[in-house]
C-alpha cells in the first residue's frame, strides 16, 4: 500500500488487527470514522502519518485530559506546510511534550528517597535522574519528612490511615500520602505547633521541587529540544506490558532517542534497528520469538517484502491492542473478517453493546451470541454482500510477563459463512425456539457447528407435549441445513469439482431441501387429518427406526382423502427417507412438523412466513 492509497486488509489477521486498531485510535482521539480517515489518507497522507497519528498515539498513552492541547495541535497540523520529519518534530516538541507534562512531573515527584535515583554500585545519579538540583531537592524533602517521626500519630489521624509512616528512622511516605497531607492539613484547626511547622516545611520543599520540574519541562517545549546528556532525564514516560522493551517503550531510550525511534518506525526504516527488521514476539505476543522458530535460520519473518506493500506497517502493528474491546468477565475480544469495512462496523457495534451492558450492570454476557448477533445486525443494516469466510473471534484475558494469557480463536468454516450470508436462511435461524421451558437460538448452534437435528427434535416434542406452537419455517430450514451438512460429510471427493463448489452450491441445495420439506409437510397435513399417529412416529424417530416410521406413514396414507397430496408424500418418502441413509431423520422429522401443525411462522393458508 502506497501513501495516499486507502486502507485495506491484507489477509493476515494480526496485521489487519493493527490496521483496525489504527482506525479505532484516530476515531477515539479525533472522532473520524473510517470514511473520514480514508478521505484524509487519500488527500493528505503525510499529515495523517507524521502529524495526526503520532499526536493521537502519544496523547492516548499520556492519559492527558487536556482537550486544548489536542485542539491546538489539530489546528497547527491542518495549517502546517511541513512534511515528514519536520512535521513530526513540530508535533513532538510542541504538543506531545505538553501532553506528558503532568505525567513526567508526577513520575519525578514520586521518588521519595535519594537512594531511588542513585546507581547502587557507583553512588552516582542514574541517567534518568541526571540533574543535581533535582537530587538536592529530593534529598532535602526526604530529610524534612524524616523529622516528622514524632508527628506520626497526628498524621495518621488526619489521613485516616493506620499505616506505619516510619521504620528504622526512615519515612515510608508515598507521593499520594504527602499530597493528601497537604490537602487535609488546612481543614484542622487544632494542630500541634511543632508538627504544623515541620509539615509546612516539607510541603514548601515539595512545592519548590514541583515548580522546578514544571519549569524544566516547559523549557523543553520552548527550546524545542534538550542537550544530549539530558535525554534520559527528559524521557517521555511511556510503558507497555505488551511492547515492553520495544523501541521508545524501552527505559533506556531518552526523549531524543524516542523521537528518532518514532520517526524511523513511521517511515518503516528496516535498517534502523533489529526491532524494525523483523516481526516477532517483541512486537506481537501472538508470535513466537526468533528462538522459538525451529527453522529460523531458513525462514525468519522479515519485513522488507511487507514494507514494499505496506510502508507504514509498523504504525499498524503498534496499534494492535486498539482493535480489541474489553468485555467484563471475558477479557479482550476482537472480531475479524477479511473485509476492513465489515470488521470495523461489527467491532464498533460490539463495543457499543458492551458499553451499554456495562451501564446496565449486565456481567453475564454470552460473548459468542452477542458477537454473532452483532454480525447479523450489521449484515442487515448495511445490506452487506461481503464474503464472511475466514471470520474469527479472537480473545485474550490479559498480558502477563510479555505473554498473552487465555488466547482463543473462534472461527467459522467457509461453508457455514456462505449459508449465513443468505438473507432468508439467516432470518429463519435468527429466532428463539422453545425447548424444555427455555429458549434456544438455532443460529448459535449453527455457528458453533453443532448438529441442528437434536435442537429441532426437542422443539417439536415441546410443541407436541404441551400442545404449543412449533416454528415451522425455522424448524424446516434448520433441518434442511442439517441434512445438507450431513450429505457433505459423506462426500469423499476431496479436491474434486464438487469439493470446490460446495460453498456456492450449499445455499441452493439447502433451499431445495427446504422447499421439498415444506411442500411435503403441507401435503401430509392435507392428506392425514388424524393426529393419533404423531406419537408413534415420534417414538420411531427417537429409536432411529426408519422401517417403523415408514410403515406407520404408509398405512395412514392408504386411507387419505386427498390422493394428490398422498401421492406427493409417497414420492417424498421414497426419495428422501428410504433412499437416504445419511439424513433421512431430518426429512422424516419435517413430516412430523407438518402433522403437528404450524405455529407462529405459518399463515392460515399453510405457507411459512415471519
């Protein structure tokens, strides 16, 4: 994919997850949907990849709530004449630095003891704390805090904590403790004078330290850079359990190196770093590392060929996690199909559903059912003609020690996908059937690749036993699908012509089966008025006794008043039951459905409807 070309899926699911994650990021930060992002990529790709993207990515990492930073940045990028690295540097020093101000200052303030910022072996400042005045203020604040030992009881009372704040003459304050003390102390009128004075001294030094750090960070933005020996001190504080040591996430990278990492990553410079020369576990936890490839010396997963088609490959891979939606009690979920637009709409609707369920405190989410219901809704809403082959539901619970825990892939075969795409069949299965006092969703059974015959058997018996309704259309379509899948299961012509035509022929043949079942079910209703054979027929089916089933029917048909209907049923019995070893029970049960009578989806004229 060249710059300026629209985003498309590649067929590789984890790269495509990154592409969707990129789309999701831009929508989350800027409110652009897929269509708007595609337009901007086509018209101004440089601004998208070197301006809008890095701002959005780091803005999200910063956790900043400063909308004004984002708004000012948007205006600056839109009006900017710079491109490439110049544009990136403008965004970096003016807006990304500003977005991280609070996080950087808080990180530095959180070092409550001088030893935390020193190298244990050398006793010198660690590179990330390489500033003498900073060290001096940290030391002074620590000494002032240690003097509060006699005030421990008073501090515990005002903070409402039983925590021990001192051990062996050294304080155990956290930054949160200290700032809570500052917020609370003014609310107390009766304060021991000595303790008040000591606390105020601590707060005074703390304020001085904070103001010093804020002035340093502001100077970075104003000066548009830092000295090389201060790069680690001014490191952008980003971290990730998923990309732990990857380029700018690595703690050894200072702010200058992080900028250079970002530039080369967006540019797709595979020669810049070993990290950018291959795709392995360092970048995606769904992949093994080099050492885990048994034949790595022959087949390393190198990126140069991929970059020829996807120059911004690493931009997408860096957004992998943004493709997933968090579902309480389930984990992180991503629906994938081979089409970007369809996948985008399904995941967007899935996220909306999960958010709504969370508001309603609905923690018992059937993720499988919810996801496929959303898939169906999108098919209906957008009149989709996308091929739903290669669909997956990818889940993981958490990232632990750079490994993904609880990974699941839930796929759907091409044959099932082709059936699902048909509006009539999908609508027929997308309903609830009464079974033993509960509701069963036949579409879920189908998508889980379970046989449908047992479900329809229970539903029909439920109607017979309770004199209730039987959903004619749903039952017959389910039986037709079940019969078709059984017939394919018996086909041994692997790689033959029929093998390759299965998905396209399946829908046609399911409808042929359904029409035959429907016509025969209606014919048997007209031919046989007596209901007393229903129980014997059902008993024969339960015992898988084909001969008994046929004998009962043929005897009843001899007394039929409607000879034309009886003739049709006789033909059906010989074609679909006696000469059919694989799925005779499906066709037989269809006749029981006809005898038992239609329910909610059968009109007075006997024709199935919804």
